[in-house]
C-alpha cells in the first residue's frame, strides 16, 4: 500500500512536470512568433515651452520630425509671456514631470535666467559654436559671462523700407528733364548724368533731404520720410553707434558709455529733424506709419521684418499696388553713422532638466532646421545665416541684423530702453539734448554703482544736417510737387 501510494504520487508529480514543461515550450514557441510589445508611455519625453503662438504649427511639425529621427517625444507648451521666467522656475522646482527642458526666450532675459539656474552653458555639439553659422551679433546676443547660454533661433530688427516704384518714377522723370536740358547744353557744359532708381536708395538721412529738394515727388506722395518717433526700436539707430550699455554682449557692468560728444550730436540732429519731418507722436505709431506706406503716401520709412508679410499679403489682395525694397539703415550724414537694435529669440537649456543630452539634441535640431523653412512657415527670420534667402527683402533684414546691437541682458539696466525712449521724446519735443542724455547716463550709472553718479558736463558739439538747405515744411502740400525749401544766406 505504502509503496503503491508513493508510486502514485511520483506519477502525479511526473505528470505535473511534463505538463509544466509542455506549457513552457508552448509559451516559448508562442513568444518566438509574436514580437514583444513595448510600453510607448515609457519612451523618453522632453518638454519645450514658448510664448509666441505664430510658431505653434512650426514647432509641432519639427518636433514630430525630431521624434521620427530620434524616438524622443517632445511635448510643446504655449505659455503666457507675462512672468514667463517665473513660471519656468516654478515648474522646474515643483515637479520634474512639468519641468521644461528647453524653452524659447528673448536674449535680454538671459542674465536673469542664468543666475536663476534656468539657463546653462551649452556644450559644443550645439551649432552656435560653429563660426560660419551665425553673425557676431547673433553670438553676442546669447553670450553671458563669456559663455553661450542660449542658441540663436530667430530675430527682429529694423531696416530702411522704400517704395521702389516711386524711385523708378522719380528717376525716369529726372532723366526726361535732363534729356530736354541736354538739347540746350552750350559748348563746354557738362550734361547731367543718367539716374537709376538704385541711385535714390539713400545711404543717409541727409540724402533723403537732398532728394526731396532736387526731385519732384509722385502725385500720391505726402511724405518723403516718416517713421515711428514714439518707439525706441525705430529711433535707436540714431544713437546706437555711439553708446554702450554692457559692451558687445550687453553683460559687462563696467562698460557703460552713454554720455559723450557723439551721442549728444546725434540727438541734436534728431531734434533738428523735427523741423523737417512733421510727425505728431500722439497721432502716429508704427501701425499708422505702415498703413501710410501701404497706401503709397510715403517713400521712405523705418520698419521691422513683419512688414514683408504685411505688404506681400496686401499685394496679393490688391491693396498694395507698388514694388518695394529693403535696405540698410541710413546713416545720419557723412560724419555721423548709425547702428540699429536687435532682439534675438534663443533656445535655452534649462539647468533643472534631467534630460540635458536629449534637450541639447533638440536645440541643435531646431537651430539647423530653422534655416530651411522657418520664415516660410512663420514669418520669423532665422538667426542662422548659413544660407542666403532668395527673397531680397528678407536678406535686407539679415544684413541689418548682422550690423545691429543686441539688446542688453543686465538686470540693473532693464529699464534703460524705457528711459531712453523718454529721453528721445523729450528731445523731439524741444528739450535740451545735452541735458537729457547726461541725466540718463547718470541714472543708469547710479543704478549700477548703488550710489549717486554725476557726469561732468560736456560742451555742445556743432552739428548741421544739411547746412546748405533749410526745410520749412516736410509734409507735401496739396498740389505741390516737393517740400518747400529756402536757401540759407
């Protein structure tokens, strides 16, 4: 009995083992035929924050391309621009699942971001380190404390916008008049040179005034030159070549040079222009200036790159019947040169990211891709200058960007642009240029030094924009061909 029970138990155990073995073999065979499914929710995911809705579709498209190439998911998030860095900081400190690994921000906030630990130096895999990829202005924009703490993505700057159709009409009319005059040329006299429309693209504001004096304006024109004198972004080029707020990179607290003979001279000329260009700061702004240009009332103006899409769309809709051009910002005259301001939107690696390698790869990918179709998809001009644009209008802004002064990063001078705008407004309305720029310099240096600073007063330089011509009125009177002028005795 006992022996029989043991055999029976052994038989049962053997049967169980055989059944188990068969089950294991069946499972192995099944697994060989069926691929193991992965949990896609466990794939690496990084986060990208931004504030401009016009680039949403672009970022959605490019981050999908990035995923297809790298298998790294990118969650993009449109965030309010108000207290943007504060929101990034809060998300970075509270929950790793919400931390933005990469974000886009204007270069003037990079010092604050870096000192808060929200921006770190980029490694050399990011294309900002390649000498041929970016202008020096772009590199200066993202440099802090001799480190690249962002990668230039796209930019905004100003340029000279002109009505090309009008220049061609003026040139043709001048040549017709010269042709008639040539018939009356006496022996020994030199006939007038033939004028091309390109000859009327001004290299200085003095040129514009000269053109207004020499040539008749087309019938619809009310103003030779008009710009938004109430906004420092369109005024800054007057003084930009002669002041320094933080040096080339805008981060050096020891490099502050606002009050000098040249800055006084440029502001004095700026004030003198109020006699020539009747622009009411209370009734005009950038939108009204652009509308006047679109309607063909103005020949020359100062514009930002958004003008290209605005004018091209208007032309397609039959609302803009002219050709136009974009050129370098004009100097003031032969003695005083100019330099515009630029703002660069940068891709930044968050110091609190736990996916820094993947985040850096995304930054490189977006920077490299931006040169191909960023402008076509968003209207934003890529900061990378590896390839030339086929559109000469876009190329005009690229050239001005390369010559521009990046907006500074220093926290202590964050109010400088507001105060400089106030300074320009006071000078335009007639207050003493020397006094206004000196007081501004004292204010900014006091903020940086933590104690009162007094500048030694400089003598007013002697400046004249056009010593041979004095314009009584710039807006063209109804029925008149050109602004009235009187010769100085």
